[in-house]
C-alpha cells in the first residue's frame, strides 16, 4: 500500500503538468477518482440546477461510489499515465 500511495501522490503532481489539457469528461473522471481515493463515497445532496459545475462534479464522483480507495488510486494513476 505505501508504494501505491507514493505512486498516487506522484500521479497527482504529474496531473498538474500534463502536455495538454484533457477534455471535460476526462477532467471529471480525474476529479471523481481523486475524490473517491482520498475521501471515499460522495455524501451530501446533489447540487441544484443553478450550480452546473458542482452538479457535474457530484455526478462524476457519485459514478464511482462504492469503489475501494486502492482501486480508485490505481485507476487514477493509470488515467494520468495514459494522458502523458
């Protein structure tokens, strides 16, 4: 697990310096996997229609609900690697 956490932290740092900005769907997937890996399942109410960005983020995070933290970390790492 320490190796996975170190690789995850490295991927988080690398995500800030990707060669080109990912599309919005990919950015939402990156966000969702990061939140699932670091905070677990989404909680709270879904944002209202007036908060389009918050709603999209909540929906993306809710889409990975139930995924184990280690699995979310590995998927995050794999996704960042594929974008380099």
